[in-house]
């Protein structure tokens, strides 16, 4: 079973993280994880620019280091950036010292106080420590664009049924999903547009 929408009980338990915003707004917040990468991020940027959509890119530090021109383009085109650790580090498989250092290394390259833990895995203890320095951004709707057991039709059906104002939406600019994303992302944006929702930015969380 895939849980596209984060249950309200999870948001209440892990309250030191931002999961979404009030449903009273007609804005949704598009976020991308894992980039930048030349195989997919420039294509994403071209599509967002064509539709005047701003997003937040949670970048992996080693990718920023490898592809600084693409990272700079993200910033130059008015998108927000966030920290996704230096090496897409797994919190549940490393010591806090190692994990913290991965965040700090990435911070040297990514000028942002927004942080998203890879895989969404982060203990309450670590969240308390990290939230002293960063705004931890999670999500209220996960696209599952990385899951090949789900068809695009299944993902889009759920998007049409469940995406609502205030949602933080997660997709990926990960080269492993390039071909799928080139099909899925325009359709997902179309679903959101047909729901008469607007694309907002996380500027209040700078």
C-alpha cells in the first residue's frame, strides 16, 4: 500500500517539521529532491520556466559540487534551494556526528536554512537538534515517481483525487527517473492546473 498523503496523526506527532500549510490557501508548493543533474534538471527548469512556475529544489551537495552551473541556474531563475545533505546520507544508517557533518558540508555549497532529510527518515532526537538551525521541510503529498510498480495513471489518479491547497508536493530531479519524469511531470502540473490551484513558493520559510 502506498500512502500518497501524509496522515494527520504523523504531522501531529512530528510537529517540529513542516508538512504543509493551511487548506484555506489555493496554493500548492512543488519541490524537487536529489539534483541537480544534467540529465534531468535543465529539462525541469525549461518546463517550469515555460509555465512561470517557481519551485524549491532540495539539492545533494555532491551534485552541486559536480554541476555548479546547473545549481546557479536554479537560483538565477528564481527558484528556492534547500539542503538534502552532502551525499544523500541515510540518517537511520549513520551516526548523528556523520549525518550532521553531511548537512554541514552541503551547507557550505547551498545557501539555505531549508532542510529535507533523504528518504524522509529522521528520528525525533535528530529533528530537535537540526531544527535549531534549519526549517525541516517534509511533505503532505508524495508522488512516488521513483516507484516503478506504480503506473503514471495510478499516480495521476491519486493526484487528482487528493492534492489540495496547502500541499507540499515531492517529485524528483534524479537522473534515474529521467524518462518517467519527462512524461509524468507535465501531466501532474496539468492535473494541478485543472484543479484551479496555484503554484506558490516557500518564501515565508527562507
